[in-house]
C-alpha cells in the first residue's frame, strides 16, 4: 500500500494539473471546488461516524469478555 504522504502529494499534483488544464476561469473552478469540498466533508463525517460506531461496538465486545 502506498504511504499516505505519497498518495496525498500525488493527489494534490493531479488536482493542480487538472485545474491548469481546465481552461476555466478561476471563479468557476472555485465554485466547483467548493461544491466538491462540501461533498467530501459530508462523506468524511459519515465515515467517521461509521468508524466510531464500529470501534465502540468492538470495545463493547472486549468489555463483555
């Protein structure tokens, strides 16, 4: 598995490259990126809640033993 630092840098580079090649005005890219960020944030919150629920469930199982 690729280290998260390498994956992050590659992802950031890909986004910059995509923006540079988009041939869109910055205000349009900003609007799109804000929408994407909202969706990513919502997914991140859902993932945290699912991970926390799973962790809490595992902790309960350990405590019951």
